[in-house]
C-alpha cells in the first residue's frame, strides 16, 4: 500500500532511508545497544527502547532548519512487544529553547498495535532544527520507530503544486490512460486526508509518459513518486526529460537522471 503524505511539504526527511545519520539521532536513555536511538527508524528491524519508561524523549537533529509537517510512529514490531499510545512533541532551533506545536491536542495519536505505522499531520507545520517526541502513555513498554515529513525551510524547496492542486488538471497530460479511474489527473501524490487512485497507462503503451506543464521556468530539485493506492502497482525506475519553449532538452545529469523507487 502506498504511504499517504501531508498536503504541504510531503517529503520524508530521512529516518527510514538513512539520509538522517545515526549521529543525528539521540535520546534521554536506551536500554542496550540493540535498542539505541539509531534503531528508532520507521520499518527498521529493531527499535528505540529507553532504559526506563517515564520522562523519556527521542530526538532528531536536522542539518538545517526544516518545515515539519507530519510524523509517523511505529511500535516494536514484535509479538507481545511495546508501543506508544500517546505522545507529545517539542521543537527547537538551538537545542536550548524548546517550544510546543500550536494545536497540541492533535499530536496525541493512538497506536493500536506494535506493527502498523500511525501518521499524524502537524497543522500548522513547525520550523525546527531539533525535534523531540516524548512518550506519555504506552502498552507494555516504550518502543518507537518513526519517520518525519516536511521540507527544507526556504523558498526553493517547496512542492510546486501537484499535491495542493496549484498545478491544475489541464496542465497534466499523459501518453495514455487505462480508464477514467486511473486517468492522468489521478497522478497527484495522495495525502493522508485524500481519497484517490493513481495514473495507469494502457497495458499496450510500451513507452508511457506523463507530463506536467509549469507556467513559468522552475529549478526542479527532486521528484517524489508514489504507487497506486488501491492497486498493487508502482514504478520502480523512470527517466526524466524536460522542455524549454517546446524543445526537448537533454538533462545535464546524463544517465543519473534515471531514478529508482521501491
């Protein structure tokens, strides 16, 4: 199943992928080396477990200030394991002065088992270099794996509008579409709040493509893809081409423009 993302700043910031290094993860304590902060990553084989359950925290330190729009937490992933059922967030720019999100009541999100990730959108998003999660209630014992979603806090790192509909349907085209449920206008990243499917070309389309028209020239830094929400379909590799004044351009990245997804 596809992971659903917040509408604004929807990028996973790197706990699951390892882009956030072990040195950027810390905690108030940990019970042993197999449950240190470096294990507190979403879908990791192990998990963070503090030495004691009360008054503990898990911290992520970003390389630069981020807009944090959501988090997803997960328990131990083991039978008869532990998981957090209620928590609080604090954030800071210097690691000294700490703040709490405006709508604190929305940050208490219940996990119902030790296996499944539970998402929580932070509205409004917060600006942070340091982010801490404070477990308040749990089952059996505190066990945590997590991911943080957002984007770099500058004007060059914002999504251009596929998720938010700032890019309208008429500016999206494709080589073909399987049916109306999987048409080109179903190609938008699906948020936690949205319902939808995904674009699927016809099965005889041997060179499928989907195109987004941007009304002004933009510097594209990243492309985020997602599988089909209600089908077991997803893209594992793709290439990117771009146009200026209707003339196709060769990417300066050469072969590196071919991207891979899981």
